[in-house]
């Protein structure tokens, strides 16, 4: 059974001015002469952790981590109600990636993304295919409207108690409408108590279906009010705007990935992001391989998901 690689310290790091008053935190791990790879974290809004490098052989890869706008150690942090989210969109993140690639002197790199990070990776690869050597995606999403509707409405059929609590977090008049839009409004309310209550409700719902392991414990970041606020605020911001993508755009554009090899690792029992999306992307992407992990859900921490993901990065290292 494959084991995660040891956690490493970055050999380089910094804050990149990407404009609009935003500075993006980045760091590089592994072998300076290794194969360049960039990690696209989920969320939106979770930020990177050094543990994300543990899916890469540090002798074979030069791994770039960066915190997307408003996340992690990037500034301004989205937990600050004065942070201007109008300049935090998918298109801004794609431009930030290009600016970071050029700043680090990287010509082409491998994309590694999970959940929301897979949406961002697909969008980047379709816009900049010549900059991509390969793609590894885990828990694949494209942020279509039907995926958003499932996550915040349809999934309630499997978790009725948790969904009822989630619905109860918005005013009664809005409970039969667009819950994402309702929470987006609450998370930007002038009253900090309203914002905090909304962020907690969003995070509780997110955790409800994130793993199939009843003994799995959420990471310590979920107890951090600032982290919860940034995650909830950015997620609602992106999903209430359809991630600034035409609906179905990434699936229709998958043919642009022809010539780029890739592996998608997806749990058959992923409740947050049902398998159908990964299946459709695989059928539309020439050269995209889909690895279906039996019995696994959305979390990469699932043992079988971890093993399949390691196999994918080792395949590209070779």
C-alpha cells in the first residue's frame, strides 16, 4: 500500500502582487530541478497546506503551492468584510496563475486540483493548453448550475436533518428559493453576528457530506472563525455567480485538452460531487483517464482515494 510522502519545508516562498490590492502567498517544495507542478486548492477559499505536497515525490517534483485570492495567507483575507470580492473571480485566479508561473520562471507545469480546484484546473488548461504538461484531478467538478443545485438542494434528500438546519439559517421567506444567494447576502450583512451565524451554518452543511467515514474528524481549520468566514464567503460568492463561467462551458470545451494527458480520481460514492460529472468530462476529454474508486466519497483522505492519487502523480513523475 502506498504511503504519503514526508511533509517538506518550502525552499522558496513569497507574496506576489497580482493587482487590485491583492497579494498572493506562494511557496515551492521539492526538487528545484524537478518536474514543475502547481496545486489548486479546493473551496473556493480553503487555502493550501504543506500536507498537499505529500502527494508528490519530492525528489521528482518541483511543487508550487499558492493561496487563491482571499484565502490562506493571501491578502486581503476574505474574512475581512471590507475585502473587495468584486476583484475575486475565476478570471482573476486564472490571471494570477499565469503571473505566478512567469514570476517563477516556469514554462509549463502539471496541474493538480481537487473539488473546486478541479474546476479551476480545467478552466486554466482550456485557456492555456500550451502551458500544461499533464493534469491530475481529484473529486471532479465543473461548477455547472446543476452541480450547485445538487450540492445545496438535491443533496438534502440524503441528509434531511442537516439540510433542514441549513435551510433554517436563512429567513423563512427565502427557504424555498436560492439558498446560495440567500447565504451570500447574509455573509455580507453589516452585522458581524449575522455573518458569523451564516458562516457556521454553511460550514456545518459542507461537513455533512464531505466524507463517508463516520469516524473522520474535520481538520482544526474548521474551528477557526476567520477560516470559516473566508471559506463560506468565497464559496457563496463564487457559486452565486456560477463561477463566472457559461453553464456547461468546461464540459463543452474539453476537446481543447486533446494532447494533454490526465488522470481523474473520483469516488463512486461521492455525494457532494456525483460521479456523472467526472464521467462526462472523461468522455469529452481525449486522453483523460477516469479512475473510479469503489466505496469512496468526496474526501481525498479516504485511504483508497489517497492510493489512487499517489499512483497518478507517480505515473507522471515517471
